[in-house]
């Protein structure tokens, strides 16, 4: 399934291999990588990023709606400023996580909230799901603020996901305000 959603300032679309350099600004950034869960090393170069994007692109048709990975593109200049995902949380049975990653020079403009709100609206409408979760490292103030702006409720702290101590936030479809 090909996805293309639009908000006021952003387009959410499928990743393309040609996005490798732009994606490297996100996933190759030490400032971003320190907050990722599961914990992964930052991507070191464009060739590696291209391989990762190819894997994401090939996996996309196999996901059950609303799961997937997408690029976040700023409309005004067609620049990839971030990535979004919806995926199963461990033990990979039912709880869906929404995640957002932005390149550092796109922080502070509300893009994470705007893009996540747009994707959440689509996920609740098309995915026949009742809730989404966000997990964040305890000191990731930006992610916590984004979860709060989305209307997510803090439900506790756990180490059951990704072998990391994480804060868990939940948003129920019945409580979501687009």
C-alpha cells in the first residue's frame, strides 16, 4: 500500500532510495541516535542508509495497516525533515507504537507533532485500532513533549521493551482529537 498524507506544512509518504542522503541527516545524527529505541548505532554513511531504506521499502507491502515507515517532507521546499513509524511493540503481538524522528535542524518547529497527529488520524481511521503507544527514554524531553501534545497519557515506566528503561504513553482512539 502506498501512503501519501498531507498536513498544513508536511507530506507523509513512503520512503524512496533517493532519500538516502536526507535520511542520513536523521538516522546518522548522534543527536537522534541517542534516543532511538531499540538502541541502535547511528548510521555511518549514505551507502548504509540506502541499504536500510531498501529494506524498509521492501518490507512495507508486508505490513498490516496501519504499520509501516514513512518519510516526512516539508511542503515549502520538498525537503525530507523526518521519519515516522508505526510498528508492533515487543512481544510483537498487539500493542502498536508510533514513533517520530526528525533531523536536528528541524527540531522546534512542531513538525513531529503535526506529522504524528496526521498519521495518527489515518491510523485510527484506516487501521481499525483502538490505541497507539509511544515509548521514550526518560530524559528525552522533546519526545515526551510531543507525546503530550498529541494528547497521549503517561501510563508508566517499564523495561519490557527493547531492554531499555522507557516511559510509556498511550492514546486511545476515543480520546484522540485531530
